C-alpha cells in the first residue's frame, strides 16, 4: 500500500503545483508578461512600438465605442468596423464631392469642403513640420459623425429596438448587426468602388522624435486626437449625470429602470456618443492607412480582441486593450515571421490567449 | 381616518401567459407600515412589481395619493412619490456609494442638493465611505444603501421587497429599526416579507396572500395572535 499512497501524494502535489502555476499565469503572470514584453518592445523595437501606440490609439477609440454599446445595449455590434469605414468615406465625400463607380470619377456635389479658401493647405505642426491635410478634413469629420449618428439612431428605431422589445437573444442581434455590416460595405463599394483612396495627395511629411524614431507627422496628430477624445469620453462617463446613468444601466439595467432612469433616452445617447467615436476613429484610421472598403471588416477582429482583452463593458479596459493589440501587431511584424499584410492575425492569437487565461479580460468584464 | 396613499383594487397580473395575481386588493394609509405575508409563490413580490409598473396590470386599478397610476412607467411613478427597493441586486455594484445615491435622485432635473446629507444622517455608516464602490459592501450595508438610494426622492410610499432576505439575525434587527425610523419621518411603507414575525412586529396592519388572492387582513397585532397565521407562518 505504501508505494500506492506515495504515488497518490505525488499526484496531489503535482496537481497543486499545476493549479498554482495556472493561477499565477492567469493573474499576476499576465500583467508581468504585458509589462515585460512592453518594456522589451519599447527598448529594442522602438520604431514599431511608437507606430503601435498610434495604431493602438485608433483601436482604443473603436473599442471604447464597442464596449460602451455592449455595456448599455448588451449586444456585440458587429457593424462597428464597417461603420468606421462608412463614416470615413462620408468624410471623403463631403471633402471632395467625389463618387466613384463603374464609370470615371464623378463630382456629385456642386460644392465641397475642399473648395473653401485654404481648406487643402497643409496644417502647420509645432516645430518645422506640417500635416498632410488641411482644415477641410477636420470640418469633414462633423458631417461624417452626424451621418453615422443618424444611421445608428435609425437602425435603433427600425432594427435593434424592435428586436430588444421582442426579447431577441444575443445571436439574433449578432446576425442582425453582421447583416448591417455587409450592407454598409456594399454601399461603400457601390458608391466609391474597391480601389484605395486618400484624403490628401502627395508625400506625407515626417517628424523626427527622440531615440532616432521617425514617424509620419499625421500619426502624432492621430495619437493626440484619439487620446484627447478618449479622455473626454472618460470624463463624460465618470463626471456627468448622463455618463453615470450609462454606467448604471451597464451595471444593472433593471435597477436603473426602477431608479427612474429613462433607458430609451440613455440608449439614444449611447448611439450618439458611439457614433461620434466611430466617425472619429474611422477618419483617423483612413488617415493612418487609407480608405479601403474591406478595412472595416478586417479591423473587426482587432477591435473585438481589444474589447475582450480589457474586459467587455469596461471603458478603461478598452483603452488598455487597444494599446496592447496595436503595439503587439506592429512589433510582431518586426520579428520577421509574419508579413505586414497578416498583422491582424496577431489579434486573433491574443484573443484566444486571453479567452483561455482570463475570460473576463484584464479588468474583469462580462463573460457573455 | 388617515388618507389612503396607495390603493390597489382587483389587481390581476402575471408573467406572459401565466397569471399570478387573480384580483388582489390592498390599501396603505398615510404614515403607515403595512406587511404582506404569505407562503412562497403567493405573489407578494409580483404585487410590488405590478404596483411599480414593472408588470402590466389588466384588469385592476392602482391609485397613488388618489391619482390613477395603473400601468404608469417607473420613472413617472418615482416623480409622483413612489419608491421601490428590489429584493436582490439592489445596488449598482460598480458605482460608488455617492453615485448610487445620485442615481436614486436621477429624475430630479435640478440635482439632489442637500438630500445627500439628509440621507447620510439617517445612514451614518455610509457617510464615511461615500467614495467606495458599492460592490465592496457587505450584504447588510448593501441593504442600507438600497434603502438610502430609494429615500433620495423623499417618497411618500416605499415598497420594500424582502429587505431582510439573506441577512444575519443581528442585521435583520438593524434593518427593521431603520425601516421604523424611515416610517417615523412620515413615509408610508408597504413591506413584503418571509420573516413574518419581525415584519408584523413593526407593522400597523398586514395582509395574508396565498395563491395570488387575499386570504386575511387586519391589524398586525391581531394577525400575530391569529391561530391560522401562527400555524402557517410563525411556527407556533
């Protein structure tokens, strides 16, 4: 009996050891790995790290909208990436007045924002730099946001609202939003064609940063704009009555209702804020990369990876998640085993890893 | 005779096709504590939800301070002076104590003003922890916060759904003391409880519901001494 008992004890010890290792890996181990890899990337792959922060800030903005919509409305908005792209194209349209199709480029609008005096003159940037675009693009973000907000409110009235009142499950919502995503992409293809477009022609100016880092000046603008807007949304969520009501609904929708919080009004505001975030993130994305119909769909995976990584329904989690996904994607390309065209697949690996180790994400969101 | 602040006549309601209440009548007078007792599945909590507009009443009639309020929305009812504390999940766990109170006064367009301090005076345990997340509170403290949240609008009538559920015996005593104190400040209370003895001890009157219908009603002291109530719900 003695050898059997000894072997049983050894098994128990091994199991305890494995359990402790698992708890470490899913707890402090994850944070240590993030800090360790982040520090290494910042020192050894500084260029990619900096570009990753820029890409991450765009993802963070998109993920912030996604997590807000999930928190308040309780469904995964699969049309988020395509909404970003559609608003980017609307900005392009009001900026240039141009519609592309099967025939040659056609100027549909008799007057566009680029016709404003000096609208295409490059905006000077502190130091001796300049951005690749004029103030016309900044103005174009306003109608783009207005358009996508109107689309969102219309979809809430005609599609999501009726589904919610019928008590439809998450799968129905997911399929409905996926259908809307495909419809949005089709609209882009019909009106502007499949070829990539740019907001402004010509070579994009660059800026030298410390540690021998050189980046496109537009990327510094993107970072400031994304971080600034995220900070504003964060302040809104934690400092205003509307933001607190949104967090209350995300926390406990039934209790919010019995407290007299008007869920319909908060739902509309969530779409309005989500639409503003989507439009800004879309234009910044098109500025960072280019206008491309399929980019919104490709972006969906990193957006969801960022949202789940931070914890679904956790605004600060979306910001951290976006940064981690953005930096990991850019740094992974420099390792040589993945081509830049496939960098979005890194988000997939991150997504699977976090689902296995911490299903509730880094900041403990919803598991649903 | 005191004024009737809440009156329900022939309330029929349920969940979807399933009818739970088959015509319940209940009256609450000004500054009174009324307990609804009865076995599990009697429809006690369902009645509170129907009064608060969370379930559709058809047929039946509910009036608040003499005004017809049947099937009004919760946000309309809280403005008319009705408060409700659900049995479970009755605080916003990821919001601070102060933010929970702010949400209690959400419908006030001009802000909560000095209501915070008035409520904190009634619940001094919460006052020193106003910046803490509600999710970190114990079960009893959460119940206190839920009561405090409902008091932010100075309700004329407060509906309490099993406020002593899952609490330690010591905490049950504390909660009922607070309920009595709230009532002394002029708020009428309609209380649903499994803890029959404690509930009737603090109440003025009581109703016994069974299978979605009124079975007995009367002075709380009378119900406590009633042989049938004693056998069924008090274990005497």
